[in-house]
């Protein structure tokens, strides 16, 4: 299985795929919840986990944005809670204070009460552990209230750049950016541009491409049986060399996580996500 894309269905499905007499290997491109680590010997992922996204955003907020008091809004699901917890813990370790941590649901239409409370608490950066629709709700409410904190967000917010002026200046963590250096990635970006009539690949595209290429190598080299595919994947970065993909080096640890997977902090500029600095 190539997938799933988000954490909650991946966690549920991994238990099914890994059960029975003939378990099925699964590689998720983008499910980042820490709960996925070690959930099954047949479950893998190629993206950084929330334990990387949250701390990276916290360090960026403290050192690059100079923030001292953070407020957090998060989707109340496995993904949102995971990123929120990792961010808050690292922000405090870095000497900051988390003044608010408030959950919302996909059906929430306004977070103005939360934002008003955050303004009263004196926050100087807003962290969003949210998807694109949730982030759009927050950014629109910020505009209506006339507040303009720096905003940092997790990888599920990739795509917010399409909102143009609404998202200008928002910082997002991502397991892949199309302007990543290297001939392999450059060739992929050009091929993707041609295949999609002018679109730039996002993290889902880049990470999924690497999953498919890695599975092709596993089947060609180790065989097409489910157990052999699983054994090949488990050996990548151990008994076998790491896989060098368009998103960077992939080496699996004993829990199925991509050990040391690079992560970037991007900023929205003129409708595009570009590498910060």
C-alpha cells in the first residue's frame, strides 16, 4: 500500500495490514504521528514525524523570529495533538512560554474567541497544527480581528500558499520543497511540471514519488512477495545502502521511521512556498 496520507487513517489501517497470515507492507508518504512508530513490522513512512516538525518549528520561532510567548491552535485529532505536544515541549525547553493551547474541529467556522484570548495573553507567535482549511479559517479570523502575529505551521498546511495574500509570510515545515538542490530533484520538478500542465510538486508529490521508486527497487531486487518486500524495506539504511530520493536520503530504523529525514522551513512568498533564507 502506498499511503495513507494522514495520521488517523494510517494508524487504523496499519493494524489491519499488519495482521493475519499474509501481512501487507505499507509505506506512508506523509503520515507523521508518533503513534505510527513501531505500530507494525509491516508499516513504514518516508516523511519526518511530528517529533521533528514540532521541535523544528519551536526552534525556528525562538531563534529566527525571536518569539518568547507562543499560542497554539491545533486540530483535535492524532495529527494536531502530536504536533502541538512536540512544539510546546521544545518551545519551553528553548526558554519560551506557551500561553495558550486550544483545540478546534474540522467543522469549526470561527476561532475568534480563541484569538481574542490569545491577544489578551500577550502571545507573540501563533503556531498552527492544522490542515489547509483549518489554517484558512484562522487566517481569515486574524484579518477580521486586525491581529498580525507571525504564524508558523506544520506540514499539513502545505498548499496554503495557493491563498496568496491571505497566507503571505506564513512559515510552514515540510519534508520536501521543489527548490531543493540536486540534479535528481531538478529532473523530477521538470517532469512533474510537464505532466501537470505547469504545476510545481508539493511534499505529497515528492514523497509519494520516492515511495513508488523505492517499492519498484524492492520488488525488482528482492522479489514481489509481501514478506520479501517488507524485508527489503527493513534493510534500507542498514544491511542495504540508504535510498537517495528526490526528497533526500531515506533510511529506515527499527520502528519503520525514516531516520534523519531532512526537514525544511519554508515561507509563503507571492503564492509560493520557498526555502527560508
